């Protein structure tokens, strides 16, 4: 999948992101863009967020 430049322009990872922020970023990123895989260490939390915390 190609990089979604528009999404990346408006959704930057905070410089000192907490784990929760990184999980939220990767969850949104996974839905919007396919340039990068979710890190293995964050994957369980990202999947959980994608299943339960879906935004309208
Ligand atoms: Zn991306």
C-alpha cells in the first residue's frame, strides 16, 4: 500500500509520545495508510483499540 501523505501531514506522532499515544497513532495509521507496519510490541494494544475503541 502507498504512503498517505495527506494523513501524515495532519497526523504527526508527538515527539515525546506516551505508549498510549503511540498505540492510538498506530491504530489510526493502520486504517489510513500502509507505509509502515505496527511494531510487534504495540500490536496487541493496537488490535484491541481497533476492535473496541472504533471512532465514528
Ligand atoms: Zn503511513
